[in-house]
C-alpha cells in the first residue's frame, strides 16, 4: 500500500497517534477540572465555617450558602450574556463601518 504522505506511517498508526493526543488532552483537562473542584470544595468549607461562626445557626448558614450558590450561578449567567452581547455589538459595529466605508 502506498502512503501519500511518505512519512512511513500507515493510516492506522496516524489514527493511533491522534487518539493518543486526544486522550492526553482529555486527561490533562480532567486533572485541571479535578484541581478546580477540590479548590471549590475547600473554599466552600471555608465559607461554611465563616458563616456558621457569624450566623450562629447551622440552618441560617445553609440558607446563606444556598443563596450564595444561586448568586454565583446568576453571576456566571450574566457574564455569559454580557460576552454574547459584546460579540453582537462588535458585529454591529463592523457592519456599520463596512456600510460607512461603502458610501
């Protein structure tokens, strides 16, 4: 069989090398996600301790932590909306500039 690339590798070997790269990238991503999850759990434990100390009641602390989680979720949603809005605004500005240049 001929190899059009001429590098001595067959299609199976090339596919295997690509698979290795993909698996390595996935493992690196998993390591990063694990690290971030552990940091978040540590931070959450610190928050819980502080809130219990200030609130004096575990029920209140749970409510505050729940509300904090909701606010963090809302904040992330708002950030993604702002980013999407910025992209839209940038596209509109580009269109306006294009129209202005055409006149």
